[in-house]
């Protein structure tokens, strides 16, 4: 446990950011899962819409620094490739 006031504040800020980042990651995973479910059911129009939402979510999370730029690009590429294979 921190004794210095600034160290206590930093620990508190880290706790808050960890929770926020977990929420962002969950949001990203949900968007990806919705796209994959639409793809499995064969509904390509819904899959295209869900892909756009997933890409937007991944970009948003990347700009906030939750995931690395290359990780975001890799995820987006894999999703696009999955849609292209299905259609």
C-alpha cells in the first residue's frame, strides 16, 4: 500500500482506467462476436453492417490507447478477410 499522497492518487487512477479499459475491450469483443454470428447464420447484409460497427469500435479503442495500432489493424484485417471469404 502506498504511503505518499501522490502514489495513492496514481493507484486510484490506475484502478479507474483498468475498469474503463476492460469495458472498452468488452465492447470490442461484443461487436466482433455479433459480426461472427451474423456471418455464421449466412446473413451477409447484416454481417456487412456489423462489420462496419466492429471496425468503428476497434478504431475508437485504438485511438484511446487501449489496444496497440498493429493489434487493431490485425483484427480489422481478419474480420474483412472473413467477410470476403463468405461472400
